[in-house]
């Protein structure tokens, strides 16, 4: 059982690497294409966030205040924060920004697998990950820079934590606290995104 489980996680890791390689090749061939208006808005916010984090003259309080002020729309700052930390590690460039979408892709496929594993449907989980990662629609989302993929990933994370909590037999479960935290993270990606959770919550109750 342990060997089989390890193999599944190895498969997830390999699928993630293949997705990154595919994205990298595509991005290098198309990096000169001008971004759309909405994408340009998001890219500007990522670099703005990166400059705040990388600024040595700002103390922690000022950085947090400026981070929260990066976006004044219904789009929350969490997507830009995750991508800017990715830039901090791998370098500041447009290519790196686009590749940072793989953070959200990995979070989404891991959450998907954990839900399938919970219901003892590991094969379904692996096939779901393959279909998701190499779907043309998701590929386009990963190689653009919008907030749809990050919203999907944190939605799946919240759904996973909610599923574990609702199905836990213990009187008190740490998944209750984790569910609250992940719900807050989802709110920081896009507050209106919480609307889509009426259906998963109802399904869990059923």
C-alpha cells in the first residue's frame, strides 16, 4: 500500500514537471506577444507586489500595508503575493511570472487527488490530474496571467479541507480550523469566489 501510494505521488510530481516544461517551451516561443488589457493589469500588480517585498527600506508593517493596497478592486492580493514570492526565488522576469501559475496548478491537482484518495478513488484522481493538467483550456490559463487558475486552486483546497472536516468522525477535528483558514485564503484571491461554494457545501451535507 505504501509503495503504491508513493508511486502515485511520484506520478503527480512527474505530471507537474511535464506541465512546467510544456509551459516553458510555449512561453519562450510567445513571450514577445503583447498581453491583453486584463492580463497587463495583473502583471503590473505582480511586479508592484514584488517591488514592495524586495524593498529593503520598508519595515514589515509598511510592507503589509502596501501589499494590501496593491489592488483596490474585487481581486484580492493573494495571487500576486504567491507569484511575487516565486519571482523572489527564481528571478524577476515575464517568463517567471507566467511559470508561477504552476504553483496554482500543483495546488489544484494535489487537492483533487487528496479528495479522490479520501473516497478511495486513487486511479480516478490520477486520471483527473492528467486531464486537468493537459487540457487545452487549462494550458491557456497557465500560460496567460489571470486569476482564474489561482481561484480554482484555492477553491479546490478549501473544498478538500471542507470534505475532510465534514466526514471526520472525531468530536473535534483540526480540519475545522484549516477549513476556516483556507476559506480566508479563498476570500483573499477573489471575495466573490465564495459564491461557488454553495453547491459543494450542500453536497457535503447530503
